[in-house]
C-alpha cells in the first residue's frame, strides 16, 4: 500500500522577529558600547526597534571592529577565542551573568567533529569562512558522479540533502539556517567574526524549508530519518510544533531511541503553549526552548509554558553568520541553537550518554531566573558550564520539573514527560512567529546593503 503523504505546511516565523536597520560604522560602535553596559545599568530599558536609529549600510564593519567588540562583556579568560565580534555575543558571557557560561564550559571542551548536529532549516552558506570547516561531508559519496554511492537512496548527497526540493543543493537561500548554524558551531580562534557554542562540532545541513520559510511535515520526517542514519546526536529545529502529529512524534521518538536529542523553538507569539491542544505525550528526547533578553527577562515575543516549554536561552539581538557576512536576529529560533550547542558539548564529553540522559543533564543544571518561574518547566536558562560539571555545578542535582510525574536526579536520570497520550491528531508545524503583529526585532545586515519590505517574522 502506498505510503500516505502528510502535506501539512509549516513555516519558520524565522524568529527573526525582524525590522531591518542598516548601521553605519559609528552606529555599530555605539551598539557595541551599549551592549558592554548591560549588567551595569540597573534601569536598563527594554530592547526594541525604536532604540536603534536609521543608519547607512556598511561593509564588513563588524568583523573589523576588533577593539570595540572585544571590549564588550566580562570575557577575560584564556578560554576565550580571538574572534573580533565575541564581545557582542552577550548570550555566551556578560557582566550580569545572564548567559550560558560558555567560557567556563570551554575549559572542559569546545566540542569535537565526531559530534554531528543536524540543522533542519533553510540550508547553510557553504562558502562562509566561519562555516566551511564545520559542514558535514558524506564519507561514502563521490561528488557529482550521478550515483548513489553509499546506497542511502540520495544521489550525490555530499553535504546533506534538500528535502524541500528533492535535490542535493543545501545552499541557504534565506539566511535563517546559516544564522542558526553559526550560533551552534561557527569557527573559533580564526581572527574573524563570531564563534559558536560548540565551535568544533560538525553541522549536517538538512534543508527542509524553502526560501519563504515554508515546508511540509513529510520533509521534516524524512530529514529526521536521514539525521539518524548519518549519526547525528542533536537535531536543531528552529520552528514550532502547533500540534505534534503522530508520524512526526514517532520520528522524534525513533531518533531518541538512536541517541538523538531533538531541540525545537517554543514560538514567537508571546503565548502560553500549555493552552494548545495536545494529542500525544511529548517525546522524552525533546527540549523546547523559550527566549530571554540580556536583562534575564522572558522576551516579550517568546512563548512559554509551565508544562510544555522546558527552559530558556538567549534570543534577543543574537549575532551570527548569514550568507556573505554577519547579522543580528531575535527570536526563539535564535535561542534554540544555544541549547543545541550545549547538548553538543555535553555529548562530546559523554558520548556514552543516551538521549534521555543528555536531556536530563541539561534540564537539571539550569541557571534559575525569577522571570522564568512558572513560565518553563525548569524555571531557568540553559547553562553550559553547569551541564559539564564546572563552575560550582552540582554533580547530582535533583529537580522536579513542572509537568513531570517524578523527579529527575543527576546526569543519568531519565524523566517522564507530562501529558496523557490520546488518539493521534495531525496538525501543522507552525512557524515560531506570531500571527498577530509581532514585536519588532533587530535584523541588521553588516556586510552588504539589502533592500525590500521586511519579511514575515520567522521563528
């Protein structure tokens, strides 16, 4: 019998809740100075588009603004790479400690190429100097010979596969996938641009979304299967699940049985995900991520849920790689790869962990934030150092997660997800941006001038 095709559409609200603003070199320096002050100003205002004035386009300003960029934040450790924009990456380290404690984690590991992170997104910039050394290459395939050399049913899948078009072209035609990939694994200590959370990990680009950010559930299911077969340990899905359809939930669970953690965005509607109808219990290998701002507040646009959203991560004004340069995006799509990067670090340190053990360790070592109390299951933000057992992290911390039926203890406990399974109900994967007018976020090209009306906000 022919397989039933599930044609539900989904789109990233590429949680680039975006309003485009082009900055001159002077404007970028002012922004760096302002970010350097985060953590010292008790009356810090909310970040919004009105805070950024109009400017002129500039070329490669951020990559060369070494003195200003390196001066931001409190990063002053031998574990800090020499990338000139590192001071703009407040989510990795900042003066108020509203960060993932990346420098402390990097004293233990910066990840390794054996740890593969599959990014189900709009593709990747195959020519970006920060990403070229991180892109997965199929060891069993011969390039451009028109033959399925490794017998996996995909011809010439040298760097992954395009499930949106059914080709081997994974070049990013949107920017979102490259941005997400850079946050996970952009090169470090290369004297240029930014650095990823797990900068030595490998990115497997699986293009499931077209240039407009739309895609189909079947593409996501097929991509998950591909990631499992090719040895991924983490799947980054910077889009939201409006309702977890039976086939998609089954694909995620199957990935978990093969040691793969599935990390997805909570969404950008500013809504309570607990109020969404749920047809099935959440997979035990899934982590759902909300976004916080540099003040440690739940971002105004971020979805939340005491039962259905696990933790938060930095998601406002996040600088990363885009085709041809660097850009600042905001959204739960930007928070999600911070968590994927932490899972990649932990997996490289503990390759023997199951998916459930990786999830349990990440969720029981969060950094508590008052703004997240009763907003997420853990009440905290992801913390790389704590997860790796450094910087005073407890070696066996017991935490009862909201929505769970029993406590989770330490790095090797498995945790039951809340919810009672009901009859499966199909539903579309939903982009992580709101249908109502979303709060504007920052989309600031720094390497070239781009024109056009802002796109619909994406996750």
